[in-house]
C-alpha cells in the first residue's frame, strides 16, 4: 500500500461494484410515505438536567412489544457538538394514527461518551438483530479522544458496538477497527453495522482514507471474536477491540456523487440476499438522498445483484430542507412491520426525527429496473 494514493486499486471489489453505478441517474422516484416528525421541543431527557435537547436527529429503531423504540442522536450544546444516544419509546398506535406529530415523549440516555473510543460523542446509531443472538445490537460512530487533533495513524472516529440481551440495559462491546496495514491510513470510519449472510458475519462500514477518498466497504469479523467480546463485556463491563479483515469495496459512487454511505441496517431476504439502503451525496447540491441495492453472497463474498436506478427518497418536506444541515434525509433505522411495509426512521436536516413507511414491493420493483444480470 502506498501513502496517500491508490486505495481504490488496493481494495478487492465486489462483482458489480463498478458496473452498478453506471445504471444510476440523478433522478428521484420518492417511495417513502412520511408519517411523522418529532421536534426536539417534544422530547424530554429524563436522566439529564438539561431536559430538552437542542437537536435530535439520525434515529435508528427497533419494534419491541408494540413500541417503536427510537435510538436518537441528541445534542445538548453546540460548543463541541458532542452527541449522545437516547432511547425514546413511541407506541406504534401513535405512528399509525398520526398522533406522533402532536405528542410529547420522554427518553433516557443509553449510550454517551465514556471511553476513549467515544470521548467526543456517540453519533448516528444503527440498531439491529443478528441470527443466533438474543436481544439487540447497536453500532454507532464514536468520536475518539483524537477527534480534534488526530496524529497520523490515529482514527478520528471508529464504529463502536453495544449489545442488550434484555432490551433494557446496554453494554459496550468495543470498537471495530481495520486490520493493519489498512488501519494506519484510515482517517474516519463510520456508517457501520454487522450483518449475517448464510452464516458469514460481515461488517459494513464507510472508510475515509488519507487520500481524501471515501470507500463503501464490507469486511469480515470472526463470529468467535464477537462471541468473546459479548462474554467479556457482560462479565467485566470492559470494552475491547474487534478486528475487521478482508475488506472489499461493495459499491462506487455514481459519477454525479461526491460520496456514499451505508444508511440503515439491511433487510434480510430469502436466498442469502440483503436489501441494503445507501446514502448518496450529489456534487451539485450536496443533498443527502437515499437509494437501494440488492446484495447476495457468492463464492465467499458479496455480489451486487441490482441497484435502484433512481433515488427512492430525497428532501421534500420543509423540515427536511431547512434545519442545521440543509437538504438532508439521513435514514439510520428500518424495521419490517409485516410482509410489505417497512418502518423507516431518519434524520431530517440534522435537527428533527422523521418517520416514514416504505412499501417493500415498490422497492423491489425499482430494483428490477437496475438489475446487472
């Protein structure tokens, strides 16, 4: 590996990684039905004297016992923009009836700065299940203690994974870090989560390298390493490190995009396939939009089977266009409500919590327009 250049050639690429972006166009066929928005003023943090956050956005979610449990990135002060993650429980009845647009909700902090991995903030969580494990996993972006003045070889951000077996108390398993020699060339690592495909454990993440390039990748993490991290954390409460190996580029940005990033954890489909959602940032407006890809495992690695030729969500409501970051929809959570409907949670303009419903059949129909074979 050479310093500063050539990383696209260094990484192996998934079949379809270069071909799929050529099918994409700077157009949007918005498929997400907006069903709710929650402003920071209607959220109260029970276990912090500040009360209301000044911004609440980029939520992930899990549906448990008739509730949409939102895991929301909250900001209590703009000085260093330090984030924490609050669990906010919203009855599904509120979502279905529209009362989510009116009601006030209380939350509690479940992940906040407490280690060197997240000293300057816990951001943008992804919450999900994994086959073979009880409970929930959460992977969020930790701003490390080196965030503001990182010496060479020190990551500014790392993905931190936490786990709850009882759906109440979370324990931090630790940071997932790239293996050397890759690690010393990574500036930030974010937009991350684990996913299992036919028994293989993949770690999806987005690397920012010292060539100033952004790479949408997936790596391998040994399941035994994850098991050991869970045992250690449950017994001692001490987080450690898990090593991500065999990193491959899964998709390149389209010609009209500055960068891509993994959005929500994937939806598992039949036949070893994953429905993945991806952020795209265009060059002209630098707006955050959403598209989807269909992935499958083949020959011990991931293959890109299809991509939506058009974006499937873009900023259109006023609260998505105007906030702390203009023209931004940033989905971090998705949960399958039934055979057809997906509940999506997203950040609106880096300021509010948005909720939407996506029809799975419509997404699959759009993917049919962008099949590679």
